[in-house]
C-alpha cells in the first residue's frame, strides 16, 4: 500500500524533508512506518519520537493500522486551550479581565 507522509513545521526542517511517498505492506502500523522512515538513523528516531501522528487529519495511536492512500502527518505536541486564567489575584475558568 502507498502512504503519503508529511512532516509539519520544524519537524520537516529538522529531518530535511517535508513530504514523501512510502510503500508499506498490508497490515502495517504507524510504528512500522516509523521504522521505515528512520531506517536506523538515531537522530531521526529521536526527533520523530517526540511527535504526534495523525492519519487523514485525525490523531492516531502508534499502533493504528494504515490504509492504502492514507496521509500520515507528524506534528509536535501542542499545549494550550481553555483553562484557568488568573487576573488580579483571583482565578476563574473562562473569566474575563476586570475593568478598572
């Protein structure tokens, strides 16, 4: 099966490629794909170990099976989003800053 691999942002810069086509055997997983992509290169292994895989735009576990024609993207983990915000010594979830 053929899989398109994309390396998002700085990941592609670090491993010197942004996209590639890879042929994988039926039943292959993200873990299998990583083994092929790194080919024993310890630097690439260390970089890709710190990424999150997405299959066709949906976050996937490394044990997830691949399908023919899948697009796999490796991205750095992103933190943030809704949470507790503190203004003027108090904290509240979803609060807005006090006026005056």
